[in-house]
C-alpha cells in the first residue's frame, strides 16, 4: 500500500548530499523500521534498513497486495515525538487523521513522498489524481526521503512514524527517526 510507503521513504536524507542548498535547519537519521500485516493472504510486505556509511541508512523492502485496493480502504498516519530518548512519546500535530487511502495518496503522499519515491521504487507516480490501484507488488530499494516537503524547522527528538491501514487488512508500518539540528 502506498500509504505505507509514505513513511518509508521518510527515512534518510543524509546521504543525498547537496544539503548545503537546503533551507532546512535540521537533518535526520533513521534508526529502525518494522512492518506487519493482519492477513498475509490479502497484503503484506517487508522492510529493512541498509547501511550506507557512517551511521547512515536507506530503506528497502516490498509491499504486495493480492487484491485491488478498494475505495473504502482507510489509512492513518500518526507522528509521535519523544524528547527523553524514546522513553515516552507524545502525538504531534502533523499527524494525518484516519482518511480514505486515495485521499491520503492524493495529498500527503503526492506532496511529501512521491518525488522521493520516484528515484527508488515503483510506487505510483501520477499528475492529477491517483487511478484505482490494482493488485500488485511494489518494491523499493535504498530509498531516502528529501526533506523538501517538511517544515523548515523541526525540533530535536526521536520521532515515531506509524502508518496504519483499516478495512480489508490491517497493515502497520513504523519507523523511528532521530532529528537533530545541522551543524555548520
Ligand atoms: C485472510 O483473508 C482471506 C481472504 O479474504 C480470508 O479467506 C481468510 O479467512 C483471512 N484470514 C484471517 C486470519 O483473517
């Protein structure tokens, strides 16, 4: 599912280089990812990190659907932040409340993830609106996410991104990401 992907691509812009040109005052590093499904017959996948250099990782994996994705399929993106090293988390205002998958794809995914996904995956690329998604397997390889679609300023902390689906199958994708300010 695409929404899941959303997050996955959210990982590591560290290795993308050219950061000097970015207005963003922060950078991040992905610490872990995991994925689960409530029914492997319907949909599932796998996600893992690949080490690219000193403490820098990219995300790879796949996501399959054995059914065409119905309009009623819903997703929710929850973003939590911890300022005590991961002991406790509080929900952040950037979270995307439970909404239709296609709505999420036409907004959140399209605005924030799609351009990064183009470079490393066969996740959907579209101009206006996403057409109905048929049963298929998506793969992504060494994905990094550009911070361009994110706020210029983000506070330090450990962020937990959780994407959850509701409907014909419950898929969960979770990533822990550490944000720190750039040092000049
Ligand atoms: C998984 O989905 C299939 C197809 O809809 C269904 O037949 C099966 O009972 C489901 N399994 C579980 C554990 O829900």
